[in-house]
């Protein structure tokens, strides 16, 4: 589970949109769509976004489904 905004964030690892796209093997546009739709939490830093690595992992865990 992602840390709450009030918890200690000094140990948190933030990823850029490009890094998230690489980890998920999708385009940057897909990551932006997930962020704008609220499916992937992100922090806006200036004109760019940063995503907690744990939030990416949690999104991927929740996205798995049994195809069999």
C-alpha cells in the first residue's frame, strides 16, 4: 500500500513518466492517460509528473487477471 501523504516520504522512490512507461512496457501517452484518469496516482512537479514506485507496483498487482 502506498504511504499516506502525512507519512515519512524520505524513503519514497519517485519515477518519471518515461521510467514508468519503461517498467510497464507501454508508451508515455498510456502513462499520462492512467494518471489523468486517476488510475495511477501521481505528484505534479512543475510541468511534469512523478509516480511513486510502490504505486506502479500496486497498479500492476491489481491489473493481473486469470486468463485460464
